[in-house]
C-alpha cells in the first residue's frame, strides 16, 4: 500500500507541475496536496492544523534564460539513509545571475534532472540545507527549469522548494554539493516550514 501511495503522490506532484495555471494556482494546489496526502512530508500529526507553506512574494527578477555549458563531471551524494549514495553525472553548468550552478543527471534507472541550490538565504529564512529547483524523478517538470531547445533553458527561481527533510527528520535528502552553493541571496521560492 505504501508503494502505491508514494506512486500516487508523485503522480499528483507531476499533475500540479504540468497543469497549474500559474504560480498562485501551483502554490495552492501544492498546499492542498501537502495537507491531505498520506505521503506528504508534513508530519501526520501536523496536517490537521496545516495552514500552507510560506513563500517569498513572486517577482520576475528571478526568471532567466541561460545556456547549459557542457562540462563533464560526476558526483556521489550520500543521503545518509536507505537510498544510500546517489550517483550523478553533470549535464552541464548554468551561468545564472546568482552564480554558476551544475545541473545534474541522476545515474539510475529512468534517470532525471536534479538542480539543488544553496544560497545566502539558507539558514536565514530558507531551509539551511538548501532547496531544489527541479528533481524530475519526483515529477517536477516544466516549472523551475524548462528546456527551451538545444542547450537553452529557462529558470524560474520562484519555484524553489524545500526537500522533504526540511519538514520532518524522518526524511533524508541529497543536498546541494559545493559547486551548487552560491554566495548571492536568492530571495524567491519557499521559505522555512517552521
């Protein structure tokens, strides 16, 4: 049953990313999912009183189109949990207004793009371990990172979100490696949960 619930949660997440009519609708639908789904990262005891996630106000200054510069590389990130070490291949480097960020491809069956970010807001309003802009294994398609064609991508940092471990210690998550830590403050996306 738990495997089916998790599959349903991932499908619901993908539907939100693919179907929401805009950022406001996206956030409302995500709040509803987190409040009601049995696989929500919000602890079950907190769901009845859950009032929604907190976010920075959206703004266009954190939306950019950039090229993905090929740069080979591999990294292993130890989740510290049952997932063990997750292996990634660098898809390339993105020159963002906030600094360079490596876009990773998960080296596992099915693969997927992964873009974790740790910026100057982390631990000062946002989750200390960093946030994600996309993790397509979890169904986060076409919002934070949109493939425009060729090597061009659109990044919308208004969609930065916390990993599951930001809500409950039962979750263990891969966090931003050193090359995805920028000194700039990205005042966009999700704030701390507590």
